[in-house]
C-alpha cells in the first residue's frame, strides 16, 4: 500500500549498516537470549562510536542528573544531526575520538556514569523499536526487533527473557510514555516526506527550528511560551498555565501538541476565538474576499 509507513526509531546504539538487524518483528511476549553485565568480554565495546539520537526525555533526564541547563548540555555533550526519514533536526550524543569512533563522554572503565539516566537508545539495545501505520489505521503499531552485532557477547549468555521483561528491566515505560508525542511527529513527518511534506511541501525552516527547540531545550521552550504572545493565542486554562511554569513534562506535552497543530493542522491545541477570527479575516483578505 503506497501510503503505509514503517519507521525504526531506535535502531541500535551502534550504526547498523553492517546489517546485524534480524528481519523478524518481535511482540512483547516474544523471548530472546541476552544478558549484559561487567564480566562479559565485550564490556563497554558498544559505548564506542555509538549512534545515539537523544529524545526530549533523554535530555531532560540527563540535564537533571548533571544539574545543568539544556543549552550547556547541548554544547558539551551533543552534535546536531538530521533524522533522515523525517528530515527534522535532532541532537545526537557526541562520541570522542577521530570521526566520533571513540568512547562516549559518559563512559568509564566501570561502565556508564549516567546509567540510571542513560538515553532510551542505550536502554533499548540490543532491541530496536519501530512503528508501523497503515494508510487507513487510526493508531500506529509498535514493534521490536533484535540487533545482533558480532562483537556483542550478551547474546551468548544463558538468560532468556521476553521483550516485555527486558522493557521493564530497562525502565523504558516512562521514556516511551513521555517521548510518545515526539515519536508520533517523527513518524508522521517521515510518512509525509515521501510526498514532499504536509500538503506536498516541506515544513519551514522556522518550524524545524521550533521542533529542535521543543525536542532539546525545555527551558528555552518555556521562555517562548511565557515571554511571547503564545498564551494570548491559544485557549489554555489558568490551571494548566500554572502547571506549565514548573512542570517540565507538562511543557513537553504542550510542545508536542503545539508542533502537531502547526505542522499537521491537528486539533491538538485550540486557537482563541478572537485569534481565530483574526486569522480567518486575514486569509479572506489574502484571497481578495470581502
Ligand atoms: S550514555 Fe552510557 S550507555 Fe549510552 S553510550 Fe554513553 S556510556 Fe554507553
Ligand atoms: S554484552 Fe553487548 S550490550 Fe553488553 S557491553 Fe557487551 S556489547 Fe555492550
């Protein structure tokens, strides 16, 4: 079906170009053999030259842990990149060494120094996560797949568990829940992109900048919400506005809803009646209507 779309969001910690992805879709109840622990011969190998796209909740968690602002985190630990299928700007974890093939900045011999707050991609490994949506379906279907790289000895360990057990063990529920809106945007943009973008056109440079702001810098987005005419434009009740002042997760949800309304004209946010009337009048004026 031409408009079906399938996209893998967390491919693997490492570049999967060597073809280690097993072409089998896994459900939550499916099992696999895997155990990663400090005594494996390959300990830390996967934390070199890793290809880690940072989700909004990854950045939020790491900033909290390191007690730094997002702008500082982005400058010190990330590199800008484009998430190819959607053509949208994202931040990747910067690896040290020539051509980014060295160790992750958070890696020491004993392991990951930010383990409790490691990014979703690191948590998922050796699973990949993808989403699939058929043209007529309302919701997306998520699926998993196994990434079996030759250097990773974890697959040879005698421990079998289900995808759901691994997901729970890796503490992925909060990451999935809080990143959902962001993943939906990437997914939708990726499927639109085959047609050039929403309505056949790519989204503007300014919209891409706002996507990057929401995705990477919750403090910057809060300033945008409270220091521009944003709150005068949308119907958001006082209680919700108070929540947005201090609740980063609520602000992220607003950011995703706002991006969906701007990028895809979804009714995730309601324009205030006077603003709506004004924009209708402006559109009629542009069309030469009286
Ligand atoms: S954040 Fe931690 S787990 Fe992820 S690549 Fe860096 S050191 Fe490895
Ligand atoms: S077993 Fe796999 S995931 Fe664990 S350290 Fe080795 S390469 Fe990394």
